[in-house]
C-alpha cells in the first residue's frame, strides 16, 4: 500500500472519508468537529483547502457519509446528533441540504439498498437499526421501520446484494458489545 497524499482535514478526529460514486476526484469527509467537508483531490491533495465546509448543520460529529450509487448528486450523512440528512451535491462547491430525519441514538452507519435508490439501512447506535426511505422529489427522509431485536450498541449494517421476489430484501446488522450478527428481512419492500 502506498500513500498518495495526506493532509489535516479536521480540527478533531476525522471519522469518515468517502468517495463520490459518480466523480473520482471528489471525496467527502466528516469528523468529531461536526464538520462536513467536500474535497477536490486535484487541488486538496497538494495541501489546498476543502472545496466546501459546513460546520453548522450537524449538531455533533459526522459519523458516516453515503453517496447514492443509483442517483447522481444524492448523498446522505449520519451524525452523532441522532439525525440522517439528505443532500443534493449537484454543485460540489455548495451542497444543498434537502431533508433530515431524527433516527435516535447517533447514526453511525448508512448503507444504500443494492436495487432500490430510495432505501437506506442505518445503524443508529443506542436506538438500534432502522430502514430509511429517501425521496428527492419532493425531498424527504423518514424512518420506515425499526429492527426490534437489537439489544446493544448498533454498529454495522449492510444489505444482501440479491433481492428476492416481490422486493423482499435481507439485511445484515451487527452489534458492538455482544458481538452478534443478525440477518433479518425488513417488512419495507424494495422498489426495483
């Protein structure tokens, strides 16, 4: 492994860095300083400043960032302030907050559904796991359902790549303290 570039991107611990699914030159980052930043690697890799910085929207550290692999210019952030936020990143120099949803517990992981561009699986730390429904027109994000069988800190979340008949999906979630992996079928049906 070779380090191509490095720089100090946050004033406190950086918690997440994520490439834009549609533009290999754009990286998003978030950290314990509550900052959400957009970087253009063509200029930031040489020590240049962030293309855009937001320090006001998230009330606590930015834990996760998920670029939508199905819809260009759609991004979701999760924060320790217990909210997931939907962004329009059509202009990387000025992303636009479209909607937010209180998820509870601190949103530690977000994972887009493999076939449905409107579904996200969220690991909400002390509030367990949730399936979120996101729409861009009109812009909204809401908790569609919660996984009721989680007992400890919700930390990891992912979808099975195969979607069954009728839009039935399988979610894989894991908890921190009891080190359990749960496989479950959300009642929220994927639209494919």
